[in-house]
């Protein structure tokens, strides 16, 4: 539970693998918790979670 099967990062600056592991673990914990407001979007399909993280200014660029 909470294992990353596939991840894709779209950043201009490479993210070190240690930082990715910490970030992915935190996202997994947030997705598995229930009842709190979350600042990430996730959907569950079977036993998989699809998670998209974004910054607020990225949303306004797309609209």
C-alpha cells in the first residue's frame, strides 16, 4: 500500500530522487487519509490512485 508504480514529473528543474521519494510518500499519506480537505486532486480506480498535483498559478494559466 502506498507504493508508487509510475510517476512523471513535468518540471524545468530536475527533482533529486531522494526528494521525489519523500514527496511521493507524503502524497500517498494524504490520499490514504479520509475526511480532510486536500490540496491535491486524486481519483481511485480499483486499487490504484491517480494523483495530479499543481500550483495555484498553473490553474489560472490554463483558464
